[in-house]
């Protein structure tokens, strides 16, 4: 299928200006073979910005753009090609007729992060390979080994385990103290584009549910791909989003991970509150459909096109396509 693209571009959602004082200047060579220069970081800096790349079709079939938001310790690469080199969901949903906006959230990827002292008020951390393997449900607890011949995945696992190291290449450090700035950036994105559907993975699930609550007139659908959190139902007014269709999709092996059992229970509670308020939250539970073996990253699993088609069918059913 040949895509007819009107424009590929990008922009940054602004954060805030920070004035820095009191940092001692230092001498450094900034380019190999270059002169010694004085580096003085005192002054004004832009921080907490977010990067957004868009691909707009000449004649989109979708009525609204699709905003694709990544999870914790990840970037927009989540939606691009898979670790084993197949086209990812960015391409799948472009082919389905959507204008697609893929973002790198505050402190991630091309949004950049601030190295200045005390800006974030916390220390970054990076996931180990073991945490990626077991936490993302590629293999059960205790299955990780640096020797790929010894580690073992869940039986029937659909994640491309031979390309696991390639997957880990795309992980980045993250902070736990930037939720307010990140939510503000997502809210500005939603407010700044035409009405849109949001597709959020893992950590960004909470940001997407909240963005809909904060700007319901600009959100046409919320699609949570294995979201790891939601707003607390009794602390928000879910009636504000009862006219917005919501979808949550789950992969396999959730019951084998206490962490994910807890995450799912929170999502279920939000769905119950939303339905009680007259809204909707539909669920695609892949194992219940006889589709087994999916990890926390169904957009990277070897049946990613099949899963994307299920999401697209839901989008079609909600009248969001021309």
C-alpha cells in the first residue's frame, strides 16, 4: 500500500524558562581538536518541553488525528519499527487512514532533559535488562539470565525474544518527579491540535485519562494499551468524559505478575466508575479472544498487525472514520 503524505514535521510543546545562578564556570574543549573554552551555564534555560513528530496524510480517512503516547522509560520509538525490524503501529495506523502524532514526553528522547542541578528534585533511574524482561512479561519471575541460552520466556511468548537486546537499546533514564510537568505538556498538546483520539501505553495511560478529564471537548477517544494507572475515581468528575469512548487492551500473562494484577484492578475500578456515570470503557482482553502470548508491548509482538486491526475495528465501531 502506498501512503500519500501531505507533510512530515515536528514541534515542541513549551515547558518553562528557568534562570540559573551560582554555577561556577569551567574550562572545556567542546570539539575534538578545538580550542579551550569557558562553559558558563548561568542564565536562562528552557526546561520541561515535549517533542512531537507528526505525519499527515493527503486524504486521511480518520476524522481526527491519533496521538500516540509512550510508557515509562521509553520514547516515541515504541510506536515506530519493532525490535526485529517490522513496521510498528505508527505505520499500521497511517495505513488505516490516521494522521499520527508520536511524542517524546518531558525528559525523554528528543524532548531532552536538564542536566542542571536540582531542576527535577530527584535522581533518574534506568531499568535493568532483568526488569525489562520480567516486568514487561517477556518471561516469568526468576527467568532472566544475561546468557540468552539460559534465560527463558513465557511459553508461547510473542515478543521477538531474539531481538530483546535491540529492544533494550531504546530504553532511556526516567525520573519519578515529573508527573505534573508531563501532564501539563500533554494537556497543551491536546489543547493545541484539532480534536483528537489518544492512544497511550503503560505509564502514559494515566496521563491520557487525565488529559480527557482536563479537556473533554478536544478528546474524541481514549485508547489505553496496557495502561498502568488511572485517576482515582472518587477524586475526579468522571461525568465530564462519559461521552468519550474509552478502550483498554490487555495482553497475556497478567495473572502471573502481581504487579500487573494490581495495575489491572485499578483500571477495572476506573471503568466501573465511568460506566456508573453513564460512560463507557470497553475492554479487549486478548487471551479471552483466544489470542495468547502477548507481552506488555503488543505493538512489538509478532502478531502486532493482528492486534492493531482489533483496535482499528473498535475505532471504526465508534464512528471515528469517514
